[in-house]
């Protein structure tokens, strides 16, 4: 809470004109206190303000305008005044505030501080004051006034009054009573107001539908008041509970969703208030009252909320008195179950959800773990009731019943066997009916039964009937997927005794079929075999009988399947891994009691299982190693995960023996590959297994995290031998992976700390032998080693820094990402070792006499900046990119002088003529503009902006767009004027364009908001970048003021790019997409609508014969225009004129060659042009003129009009008819009609002459 002086300081420097009067009053009070030599304490302020208020209220209207300011200041000061003073002055203050509170037209700015003063006064009163009646000037009378204001139609006044009442009720005076002395008054008043408003609302609803909702706002306000009293007074006073429940339930009968939700909130608040031990004594009585108010069975409006309230009440009851609530569960279940046969769907859903809530919350764990005889009888009663719900009487509610039964299986867990066997049998029979439509819901119930009772209990009731089917019973192969999805924490022996024989029988039938073509039956048998083994991972998830069922014979069978059955490897590997990981998860959990109730296994049992499995680990690892070497790369993942799981439980001695064996084989494989080095090597592919050395190296990497310390010497020897083999990049990659792998285990971390010197030498000596594919893994190895470098070996960082900087320009995106992360890690390491000397004499390529420097982040910037003096543009560009990343990460911890020098230096690089360098500098400038302090960048705009503008005219490499984005960021952050003043006069057009674009976008947004059509611009922006640095560097939106219109043009282009395709169909028949000519009817431009033939313009004589070739009435009539609509250019001559003068006409370019634009409207981003020689154009033009003698119609070519002609130019260029009669459209096949003069001579290209 802020101090009084802080609050008064805010008043003394107001931002609002309306507070000026308050400032004047406060200064006057302070001056008065100074004149009287009184210390400005809360008591002094309080006495002065009270005297001024008394004077202003007593006078005429002259000083009435001071009252709001005085009351406001009194509200600020009163909480800090001594409570004895407030108790002594209560009558005087209430007498002054009462006229204000009771005034009908009082303004809200005056009422709110008055309520605040009353709040502080009431909190300060003692028990004796609260005993005074309402008829006197007492605290209870003030509470009555607040209750009146708590129903005020003005939201701010109403909220302030309710908040004041809440604080008063939550701060009772010291007394033996638990409730506040005013809680009864508040409850009665709230109840009375609510009852009156509810009665008025009911009467108005009956009288007229038009005024039905007239009292709804006031009723909502009264409900809010009741909710506030319930939350502040620990529930509700006991003597008023029954009346309140009856009143609230009657309100829900109105059917208004808002009212119902408000009533729910009130009951929720009452139940929450009773959840503590002190108020819990009221809960049984409240539940009895609610139960007695049971509505009629078919009351669709009142019954659902009543059921929901009852459900919530017993949820709270189960938390307070779990045993007593469980004893009532059978009665509650019977009462709610009766509503499941209701004809109303809402009632059935409410009843089912209530039953699910009972099962989930009202059955204690102790009943499941150690049930008494009485508990078992109660459970049997509940199951009997649930079993009756599957009868024909409740058939309409079967879908809801299935949900209840599923919840019952989950609640009873293994106690469901055998009391729920009849339920399983009934649902299985219903599921087996072909006419039943709820198979999915039934499968879920059976699945939950399998998870709770175990597959053995369910299959004893619903056998599969696949191997030896019983007559009259259908097979239940549909249960295999259900078993796969829901089996866990059961007996593994059941799989061996039931499902393994099933798999063997089905597989035998497949073998008996031989090599003959597979029939449908054989494929079904294969599917059953596959589905059977897919269940094994579920059986291996925390099995109850692991030490009994998983013996040598079963392990041998699994090994045999791994070798021979490739399709089943995934399931077997998953099962073997689950055996280990599920027990490890149980051992690792700290609170094992909760899991013990679910799994029936203790931590000790899980540890015994792991110890038992470790005896099989050696043999299983040998099998898995062999299978891994025989498997293709794309299928090795599950096998490697299984190897990793069993390595974690293998004993140390066995692990060392296995590692030595694998190391020896790896050495032999490497020697063998060295001897065959001269032979040509085939590239690895997905269908070819990798070399032996690569496979063994994978196993070594996997084993490395679990090896003891004595094996690390051999491990590092392996790495040192392979890392220098640049002729085998894949093997080199795997060798580099060893270091990050060691960082994943505690023993490995200690090894990296102890062997850091040898590893540093190894990495430095192999820098010139790194193959390109291994670059990323080498960087990852450095990143894993950096945190373990001691302070006396910090020279390793500058030794490898140049390599890391160069990798910032790698083509491989992952390599670049790791390089960025490694730069940050190096900077953090140097920052952590601040002040530690770095011995530069140990850095390669530096003289032995080099002086040591102190480690710091500034020194790190200096190291990277050395690359700016590089001999190649690539090195300079990489250094700038590295500086950009490091600057963004450490911008807040670097010395400002270093930053100033860095920005000034890189600003000069903008004047470089090398695009690669400038591209990196643009990224650096963008990060500076976004992240560095404003006062640092503003002075540099005078040089930065002109240098940027030089590249705003460069279109290659998107330089112009990049510069524009940077300028937009500058304008957003620094304002338009500073950027405009720094810009050269010749380039200010670009800034003007940016400003106008922003203004236009803002107008559009404002217009859209005005029309209520804002399309989600305020929603949370989706993250498109993996890190903040990527967003700062590559995004076009500012982090704190994103402009949605920035991306609109690019989004538009992006949506249009990719070429829309249009189909040009015939009027008579649809396009055959499988035909040979289909491609010719696909266009990238939208074809125009085919024009319908208009009235003929041809003249006829008296006999109706056509008159051709004669002049008409006007010179503009064209006798040959047959089907051209009025107002458009004709086919033949019009098309020719359009070809010469239209928008697609050729234009003469440089060298006298004509250029024809191939622009495709708004679809493509760029124009495509083709060059046509003038000879070709003149040749085409002469032959077009020659062909005009016949076939000019361009229509379907009736007799005498040049045959069928062509439909050329059916798009929107020249309408029907094309350039000349018979010319076919672009991309269409030739169409030959009857012989005539409609043919168009096709000139040969110059290359064919």
C-alpha cells in the first residue's frame, strides 16, 4: 500500500484538468497547517479537512463546489487516520456525509469518495458501536446506506459500494462470534431486495412479453449483492439458508441463462465459503435444504440446475467428510439415476454428469485400497444401480449411461472385478449386434474395463473366439485394437498363456498357405498376428508379475522374433523398453503413494524388477546390437532407444566388457576401411545399410553416457583417431557427437571437466581436417565443452572464435543456429569469468610475447571485431553477422563507449561496394535501431541515413526492401522529423511514400473499426520465429508497435503468387481432364465470359435474303459483323486493330526489335517479354491481310464462311475470332474444318528457313 505522502504527491501534480480544484484545496490546507505550525500528519490533514467540510456543508451554495474536492481528499486521508479518532468522530462524519449519500441526484464523483470514507470509518468501529440499532446514527445505519447504493444503476457507484461492504464484512471487530455483526443485516437486506425484484420480474413476465426483461438488470445487480455477501461472510447465515435456496431456485425457473449462471456462481461461492473447517458445520443443513427442494421429474427448466448444484455440494462435502459422504452415495446414486429415463435430453445429460461427479469425487482411495465389508456392500449397491441403467427402460440414455459406466470403471479400478462382470458381458453383447450404432462408445467403455479390471478378467467374460470358436458365438477380433490401446499394469503371464498361442495358431495358417498368392483370409490372419503383438507393450507397462513371467524362455522367444520377424520388431522393442522405463518412472517419483493406488506396485517392487531385468541386459544387448547392424537407417530409432534403456540398468562390469568388445571390433573395422581406402565408395542410401564402423560408432556413442571413469581413456582415444579422418565424413560426425553425449550424464560431465585439456588440443589440432558435413557436430561439441572450461583455459575461446564466426555464414541452417548459440555461450562464459586473465600467448597464430587481457564482455566484442580487418568480404560479412548476434544478446551489459565505437565503425561499412558486406551491415543497423537506447542512435542518424539511402536504389538482393524496412523502424521509434532531416533531399520521396502509406493504412483501420469490421487485428500475433533475435532481425513488425498493414502487400503478393489456374470449357460439353487436349484448356488468366450472339447487323431484302457486301444506311455499319454485341469492337477488323493498338500490342525497343508483353494481369509478379524480329511481324501481318478474303467470322464456321475456323483468342483479349479467321488460341490443338479459304498461313520461324 502506497504511503499518504505518495498519494498526495500524485494529487499535487495532476494530469487531469478536473483535479485542479482538488490541488487548490490541498494547497490551502497545507498552507493553513504551516501557519498554525502544525506538522502535516494524517491527523492534522484529517482535522483540517473535516473542519472545512463542516463549514462548507453548513453554508449556503457559495462553497458547495468545494465539497467534492474535500470529500475526495478525506477519502485519501481517512485510512491513515488513527482508529480511536475515527471512532470518536464517527457521528460527526456520518452526519456530514449522510446528506450526500441520501441525495437523489448526487453525482458519482462525489458518491465514490463518500463511500470510501464510510468504509474506513466502519472498519475502525468496535463491537459496542455495532450493537447500536439502525434507528440511531450508528454503523448499522451506515451499512444500510451502503446496501442501498450497492443496487445503484450506475456501475461505478454500485461496484464501489459492494467493494466497501466486502471489506467491512471481511474485517469484523474482535468478538467471540465468527460472523460480522452486520452480516445478518446485509443478508436480510440483500434477500429482501432480491425477493422483491424477482416477484416484480415474474409479474411483468406474466402480464406482457414486451416488458419481460425490464427488471433483469436490477435482478442481476441484486444477485451480485447476494454473491458478495456470501463470499464475504463465509457462506451465508444459517438461519437464512433455506429461504435463500428457495429464492435462488425459483429464479432459475425463469429460463434465463444469465440468471442461471449468476445463481450457480452464488451457490459456488457459498460452497467455497463452507469448505473450511470453521464454516463446514453449515454444509449438511444446506445439502438437506437443497435435497428437499427437489423439482418435478419432468421440469426441464429447474431440474438441470438443481442437479448441478447438488453435484457441486456433495463434491465439497466429500472433501470435508469423505467417509460420511461415501455412506450416502448409494442413496444419492439411486435418486439421480431415476432421471436417466427422462424424455428430456438436457435432464439426462445433467443426471449423467452428476453421477460421474459422484463417482469421481465421493469414493475415497481408502475404500479402493482397504475396503471394509460395509464399503464392499455399498459398492455392490452402486454397481447394481448402474447395471439397471443398461436395461431397455433406459435405452434412450445409453450413450450417457456409457459415460457413467466408464467413470465407474475408472473409479473402482481393480475392485471392479468381479462385481462389474455382468456390466462387461452386457455391453459386449450390445456391441456385438450389427444394428447397434454406438460401437465407438461401447469400445471406450470396454477399454476402460480392460484398464481397470485387467485383460484377463475381461477376456474371461468376453472371449475372443478366434482359435477355437464356440458355436453360436461370433469372433471378437474387434477387441484386439481395444486391448492394444487400454492394456497396462496387468499380468504379463496372461499374454504368454493366451495371446502367444493365438499368434502361433494364426501364423501357422499363414505358413501352411505357402508361397501361393495371398487370399483375403491369409491377409486377415497376418493382421491378427500383427495386432496380437501390438498388445505386448501394454502388458509390459508396469507388469505385476515381471519376475515370474519374464523368464529365459520368453526372452529367447522375443530375441527370435527380433531376428526373424521384421514387421514385429517395433512392438517387441517398445515392449522391452517399456519394461525398464515404466519401473524407472515409478522409482523416480517422490510421492509414490498416489501411484501405488493406481499401479499396485511399490518403489521397492519396481527396484526389484529393475534388478531382475539387469540380469537379462547383457544377452538382450547382444541381440539388439546384432539386430541394429542388420537394420536399415530409417528403422534404427526404436532399436537404439531400447539399447539405451537396457544400458541404463546394465552392471558396471558387464558394461565395461561390452564396451571393450565393441571398441575392438570398431578398431578392426576402421583398419579394414583404411586398407580399402583406394577403392571407390558408393554413397549411402536409405536402402543400403551403413558401414560396420558407422554402426559400431553409433553403439559407442550410446554407451558413452553410462561408462565408468576407467573407460573414458579408451573412449577419448577412439574419438581422437576418428576425428582426424576427414575422408569419412559420416564417421567423423559421429565422433564429434561423443562430447555432447557425455554432457548428458553426471559421470560424463566430470570426465569433460577432467579431460578438458586433451579435448581442447584435439579440437584445435583437427580444425583443418573438418569435413563439411561434420561442421555442425563440431560446433555442438565446442558448445558442450565451453561450460566446463576452467578459468585458466579461457584462451580456448579466442582460439576457436574465428572458426565459429565463419560458421555464421554456413549454408546449413542448423550449423548457423548452433554457431549463434555458441557465440552467446562464449560471451556468457567470459562475462562469468570477468577479470580473469586470458593468456593470448597460448592462442595459435599469435606471438609468444602477446600480453594477457582480462576476460569481459567488452573484450569478447574486441575479439570478434578483429575479423573486420579480414582479407575477404566473406570473413568481414561473417564478423559483422556475429557482432550483430552478440550485440542483441549483451546490449544491456556492454559499456556504452564500446557500443558507440561499434556502431560508428559499422556505419562506415555501409559505404562498401561489396553487397555481401552491406547485407550483413543492414542486419546490424536494424538490430541497433530496434534495441539500442534512443539517445545513442539519434545523433548517428545524420551519417547513418544518407549511407542507407545509397542502397535504397539497389534492387538486387532485396536491398531496397531491406532499407525501407529499416527506415520504417526508425520512423516508428524516433519519429518522422529526425529521420527526414537526416535524409538527403533527393531521397526524401521514399520517406514521403512511407509516411503516406502509414497514414493510408491508419485511415483504413479507423474506417474498419468505425464499421465494426475489424478482422482480428487485435488478436495475439502468431510466433513465426524461433528466437527473439530472429524476430528482431528478420521481422518487418516492431516488437512494441506492430503495424498490420506492413505485411499486407507481401501477403497479397504471396497469395497471388503460385499462379491461379482457370479452365476454359466448351458451352456444349465439360472439359475432359484425362483427354490429350486437356492442358490446352488450362489458362493462367481468367477467361472472359463467352458473349452470346446478339441480333444480326446484316441487311436483308424484301424476301428475307441476306444482302452481303452492300453499303448500309450508315458508314459505321459493318456487314460482316454477325454475332458481335452492340457497343463492342467487331471480330475481324476490330481484332486486328486491337492487335496493333491494344494493350497487348508490340512496342519497339532498343535495336529496332519489337517486344510483346506477356503480362498476365494481376497474377504474376513480373512481366515476361519476348523479342520478335520485325521481319516476322511484317510476314505475319501480310499473311493475315491475305487471309481476310474468307473465313473471317471466327464463329463456328457455317457454310460459306470459311469452314469451322478456330476459337482463337477465347480469353479477354479480342473476343471470338482471334486475330484472324481460323487462328487457333494459344495452347489449343489444331482444328480442321471442311476445306475452304479459312486457313491461315503459318509462317516458318527464321531458324527453319
